[in-house]
C-alpha cells in the first residue's frame, strides 16, 4: 500500500470540484482539477411555512370575535329597543330601520367571506322602495323582509362561535401550528356553511322575482302592441271612412241645388259609409272589451264568439260566480283567439269550449276535430297566448297530433270579483 504524501488539508466546503457540463450536469470530458472552487448554488427565497389560503382563513377566524361582538350588540340592541317600543308610534319604524341596517351588515359579512374564504354568495335583490305606495307600504315591506331577519339571526348566533374560533385559532397558532391548516380549514368550513345558509338569497324567492320581472316586461310589451293595433285600426279603418264620408257630404252639399239627383246618390253612398264605419267601430270596441262580457259574463260573451266561428261550437260554462274582471277578460280573449284559429287553420267540422273552476284555478279547454298539427311556433298566435297567460301565473298546454284532434287547455288563477 502506497502512503499518500502529506500535504495541507482542506475543509469540505473548500474542496475543489470538477467542472460539469452545463447541458447534463455530468463531469465534462477532459476536465481537470482546478485550484479554485466554483460558486455555490443560491438559496431559495425565505417564505412562510403555510400558503396564502391558510393565512387568509386564519385571519378570518381571528377577526370573527370583534366582528361578531359588534354584530351581536347591534342585533340585541335594535331588536330589544324596537320590540319594546312597538306599543308606541315609533316602534315599527325603528324595527324596520334596524332590519335595513341588518341588510348592510349582511353585505359586509358576504364581502368578508368573499375576500378571505373565497365564498361567492349572490347579493339579494334590493327592496323595491321606489315603486310608490307611501310610507306604510315601505314599513310593511321592510318589517316583512326575510333577508333582514336572516341577517339578524346570523348576527345573534355568531357570538358563541366567534369566541370558540378565536380561542382555538389563537392557541393553535402557537401550540398546534403543525396541524394549523387542518384546524382552520375545518372551522372555516362551518363559517362557509353559515354564510351560505343565512346570508345567501333564497333561490325560490330570487327565481320568483326574476319570473315576475320577465312577466312584467311581457305585459308591458303586450299592452304596447295592443295600443299600436288599436291605433292602426282606427287610422286605417274608421278614420279613413269618416274622412271619405266628410268629403262625400261636402260634394253633395255643393251639388244639392245644381244636381239634386247626384246629391241624393252621394248622400245614399255616405249613408252606407256611416253604417260601415259604425260596424268597424263596433268590432274595434268588441276587440278591446266587449260590452256583453261586462254586462252578462263569460257564458254570453263566449256564446257570441262561438256564433262567429265557421264550425259549430258547443259552449259550456260552469261557474257559480264571476271571476275578477281582469281574469274574465283574459279568458274571453284566449277563447276568442283559439276559435279564430279553428276558423282559419284547423278545417274542423265541430268544436267545443268548456270553462269551469277547480279550487283556485279557472280552467279553459277548447277542442276541435280538425287536421291538428298546431304548434306554439307555428305562427298561429299560440305563442303570444302562452306568454300572456304566463304573465299572470297561468298555464297553456297544446295537444295537437298530426291528423287531429286538437285540445288546448289553459289555466288562470282565480280571483273573486270585487263587489264594491
């Protein structure tokens, strides 16, 4: 064994290294030892042991105590003061204002949960305070606000939980820090469930609000279309005939002394124009709201409509009392439109109309033995009828196979007629 020559010893950090290939990190071919060491690799940047999500959740839990303490104090003070003063004139307004303030607290809590917990909760619809009705309408709406009451319940139930989360999180931050992410995740999951359960808008209520807003748009559009139709009928029909009538009478007046025979013929023609104008005005008035419907109800009005159908129509109306005027009018125009479709498109030999009441619904059924094939998208006005009935919480069902028969069923909400 050959002894190594004695020489100066070097520390491990000062030991020379072989140069490495920059491509693969292996010793370069033909490399040789050098007397100077290469530079050490830089250290990774210093950072916290937990990720940002853990620190956000920890901050949320630590802030729970002061926030819930403020919310609990507000809820207890507002409810106790409002309830105690309900015997006076300022009790209910104070309670309504407290519920509006609870709405604001709920908005702040949703923002805090969104920023620190990543919970995306939709904002509830605001109270429709600008639609008129005065102070008492606002008071009733604010006192019955479910969003405000649920926000109050959230603030009342959060204080014990805020104490627990603050204590557990603070102790875990210094004692149980290795398992801190798991602890704060479990606690914040409870917070997320409370936010979603008490501060999120009611899905059924929001869906109902969206439906009512859509229905309101349909009603407005339908009313505007009806006004345009009435204006067009007046301008192109009765108004034009009355203009021709005035011109004819003016010419007859000029020829009355010179040519009495021609003047008499013009007056006779003008008399015919008057009859036609009156008939058009009568039809227009019937299209707006027939007098027979106001005076005698659905039975007589639908019988009148059925008499103008090209096919024999059997009408059966089984109603002990008359519905509200608006519901009665919608039912009349629905049957009128359906019988017009029977006359124009079905080729039916007979038809039947049944109207009856079932609990709180007014049911209409129109049947014919025509060729069938009716469709809501067929351009026969059925889609417009479905929209009109949907705007008042009604239903519209069409069963029309090819070759017939066709059965159209409509439902309307029943409202009693105001006898005042």
